[in-house]
């Protein structure tokens, strides 16, 4: 029995884009396909893949959304209005009928304005696009990283490292639907890395904010677990929705909601005046704006990122060459023929047993005693005397 090939599906990001382009919610897509909303969310995030009839129905729906997207209105051509005065010209036609002149005025319409197309703008270079993204996102990201870590230097380092990675992978970041979110996710991951505690420069805390209220808020934020702190910052600080917060923190929507509720409860226990989310957002914004948080210039970030990429590329090449050299040396010194191992010893028959002195018999013991006594108490020897 042969099995028909599975219906092809677009990538997870393209599925979500098609749904949003068609102005459909996940619940509406789930109702059309016949599944739950959580299943549609799993399909769009790439955690699971539809199968069987659900896959065919889902692929058919996405195909219809793609066809609707292609049928778009033609782009409007911007025209430059040319002011032309309406000119009415009266032309007198003379018809001679029975020697009577009849005057008939004829109106000539004014000329229609001619549309003038603007010349197409030159596309931005990769460096210009990167600089624009950096100028738009870097200042806010440094303040957000400061709320996550409580360290100004680590916040600047995290943002610069995130943009260096973005410059190295710019073809991927440039076509992403949310490049700011891509860089923000990398910066948060670097800022919350547990390996910073082993670095000598980050073993001692930085001076806290001078204001007592800001100091209390920063202390309360740093006491939260990293996942709770990140969820609270994305939802109440940045202003993302619950679904976007869950997707960026790589958690389910119920898990993100629970983290948010627990983080708010922990803050309210220490700071009761922050029970209002709007007040919490305002206080977090003020706290992030108190310190002097400045990021490096975009050309500097690009230059350092390129140097880092060159360094690691050369290190990888050197490591590969070392492996090749070690392998070549091993092949040169290794034996080229088979050498059988030394066989084990074989038992030889006919060899007399080893003689070992055993215990004496009674006769031998008596003889030994007699010899010993005779040597000490025997008859005196005769010795010649001299005269």
C-alpha cells in the first residue's frame, strides 16, 4: 500500500503572517480547521506540525489566504497637480439659413493635469539599515537591560553584543518580521546569563540609585527570578501583549500569565503603591531614565563585531589545521603492517616438580640431635706434646 505525500506547508513564521494578513485570529483559524486555539498556536510557533486531514484543511486555508493577499489594489501613483486655469473659448459658428446669422457658442474643456511619477528612491545599504535600527533600538534596550541586571556596564555590553551578533547575521535579521524583537531577545539572553557571576568585574555590585524609591524598586526587581523579571519587563515595561511575551520568553501563554501574576504579587508585597500596572510602568520608566546609560556609536559596534568575527574565524581555521596536523603525524608514525600480539604462555609437560624442603622425620630429628650433642661433649682430641 503506497502512502500519498504530505501536503506542503509554509514555514511557521509565514503561517502567522498569512493569518494576520487575512485579519484572522487564532480562534477563527482553529474554528475553520476544527482544532483548538492552542493547536494553531503550536503550528505557528513550529512546536508541532499538522497531519492527515487537519494538515490538508490547514494548507488549503493558508493557500486561500495567500491568493487573497496577491489580489491587491494597484499602487496609487503620486501625481503632481499642475495648476492650469480653465480656459473657456467661445467659438462663433455662423450658419447661413435663409440669410439669417445664427450664433452658437462652443466651449472647449480645460486640459487635464498630467500625472508626474516621482523617481524611485535608492535602497538603503546594509550599513545604513543597521545604523538606523541601532539608533532606533539601542537607547531603549540599554535602559531595559539595566532593569534586568542593575548594572550599567553590563547593560551596555549586552546591547552591544546583541547588535554585533545581528551585524554578523544581518541577512537573517534584515528580512525578519520584527528585527527589534530579534535584537532584544539576544540582549536579554546575554544580560541574564548566569556566567557573569564568575567574571571578576561583575563580582561586586554597582552603586545603587540615589533616590530611595528607585533603590527600593530596583532591589525588588533584582530579587525576582530571571524568568519572572523578564516577563514583567516585557509586559509592563515594554508593553508587549501576553502572546508576544510568551513567544519571546519561549513559554506557553498560561505559563507567561502565571509568571506575570507572581511577579506582580512579589512586588506589591514589598511596594504596595505599585499595585496599579500603569503606576508600575511609570516607575520603571523613571528608574531606567535616572542613570546615564549611553550606547556606543553604530560604526564602532560594526567594527568590533567584524573584528570578533575575524578572530573566531581565524581561531576555527587554526584549530582545524591543528587537527589535520595531528592526524597527519599519527598516520606517519603509526605502523603500516599488522603486528600480532604476543601469545600467552603455554604449559610444558615432563618438567620435574620443584623440590622444596619439607618437615624432618623422627629418625632425622634424632640424628640431628645426636650430632649436635657429640660435637660439644665428645671425647677430647689427642694432641702431641713437645719435649
